[in-house]
DNA sequence: GCAACTGATTGCAAAATGCAATCGGATAGG
DNA sequence: CCTATCCGATTGCATTTTGCAATCAGTTGC
């Protein structure tokens, strides 16, 4: 279940980590959607991942060092998945991927607004977002001044604004 | 052979384009290795792609608009594959992917020196590289001042320097 | 006690992958 | 010419991966 190491090329090795159709989707939902539980990932996924694939990928991502698993104190069967630093530093890749897809592929407006915001914010915004993720997932001290909205809140607000505007356009 | 469109999310759509183990490898060899012919891609690949997979992916990448094919005037059977603007704008993604892999994965020094150079050069270097690719593949006018080494030459020189140094370390 | 929910696992069919052999046409050397 | 080599693929076939549906045993709330 570890990587093949077809070559020592960094692009190849990166591809061996998430060169499949689901690994990055799961990480996307954890990073941007804030999902931490198996069911959240299973039911919340727009793309409809199957439970066995999800289980397999979570296991694989743990073995590769991108995720850790811990018991949820509120429920003896619940597991909480956390991003590691290795996964948190994927934010710039996600941002570039989103920016590229937004230009060249048939994205929907409400789903691409977040990519747009992340692109406009550039590396400083990515850094802030990564700090928030470190706080959330690794227990690191938060560097952002209290009172300022989190990046995820900003992304969510932008998304909901588009959805509301589109709904209004329909009913108007 | 087109993409599924499981959702309109830009990250998902990008993943449907090159969320497999070979598409990005082929594009990497074309972008960084300057390969344009079937055989070059087949034999030059470090990872050892099979000919049927290569043929399949080239066809797919053409259908998706990332590559074009033209006859080679020097040989009636040879085909020259060219990158489109869509593929050329993958350079920042490749750079980020390489930078991430270099940090977190067991890369070899000689193969990661290019990623390091590309990371250090940042967006300005990426832009210069994309301009060179546009010149090479799309016939666009070259913007770089004559006499300055091309980015690919710089990458190649850095690679060969590492190889030479390592060879010396062995024989010394 | 029982229905709903937790993170998974199993069986199975379909699709993708990887390998080896091969194709018909084009070219280069003698 | 003739033959060896190279050209971009294609085919057949065994293996692996994928995706779906059903199911699991333990936990919780009522």
C-alpha cells in the first residue's frame, strides 16, 4: 500500500501519492469542508465516493503520513481524522489546481468562487489558511488576530452569497 | 474518453483530467524534457510507460485539448506532438508539485535539482519558461532577450552539474 | 429493547493497467 | 533493390484496481 517509487522524480513521487481519482478529493473535503469523520466524508462528498474506497484511501493516506486518526471522546466508535503538516502544505497545490481548473474546465460558478478567492488572495492568504489548519488539526497556537474572520469562513460566505444570488435570479 | 464531470468543482475537474498515473508524467516529459515524438516519450521515460498506455493517453490528452498532433516534414511517419496553451499553463502546478514532493518524498538529488531551481525562481521564472514553451510549441514570438540562456538550458545545466559532482564523488 | 448511526468489510462484476508480441508503412545503408 | 531498422501505433491476454450493493458488529439515544 506504499508508493511504487518508479523514479525519484519529485513530480512522479507526488503523483504516486495522489495520482488517483479520490485521494485529493478526500483531502479537499477535509481542508476546505472541514470534515473530520468517516460519515461526513462519505455523505458530504459531491462526487459520491463509495465507502470501501473511502476506507481504503483513508488507510493509505495514513500510511503515507498525510493523515492521523484519533478516538473521538464523545463517541466510542467515532474516529477523528486529522491533517498532518504534510497534508496542510498541499494548500498551494490545491490553490493552483483550482485556479487552473477554473480557467480551462467547465466549472460551476458556486463551486469555483472559492478557487477564485484563493487565487486572488495569493500566498499570504494560503499561509493564513495553513495556520488555521495547523491550529485546527495540530493544536498549534493561532496566529490570526481574534475577531478576524477565518479563511474558511470567508470561503463559505462567498460560496453562500453566490448560491443566494443564483436562487434569487431564478425566483425573480 | 472525455471527462466524467462528477461535479463542477475545479479541483475535481482538474483531477478528472490528470488524476491518473501517467498523464502528468507525459506532460512533464514534454514540458521539461522537450520531447515531441512518440518514441522519445516511450523510451525516454524514467518510469517506463507501456506503448499502449502512451498511445491511449496521447489520444486522450488531444481530446481534452492539452495536445495537438502534426506531421513531421522530415519523416512521413513521424508525428510531432505540441503543447497547447492549456497545457503550458500547467507549469505553476508542476512547480508546486515538484516543490512539495521535494520536501516530503524520497526524491533523488539529481532529479530534484530542477524542482529546486523552479521553486527558487518563482513565478517570474515560470512565466519565462511558459513564454519559451509558447515559442517552441505555438510559434509565438520569443520575448526573452537573445543570448540569455533558456530556462530549460538552466535546468539541464543544473541537472548535469549534480550528476557530474556525484560521479566525481564516487571515483574520488 | 430497538431503531438509528458509527467506522468499516465482503463479494462480485466491470474497467483499467501492464506486458509482450505484432502491425503496415517509411527510411537508411549497402 | 534488399534488408535491417525505425515509425506510431494496435492486439491479445493476464493481473490489478475500481465501484457498487449489501452487510457487519459495536454504540448511542430514546
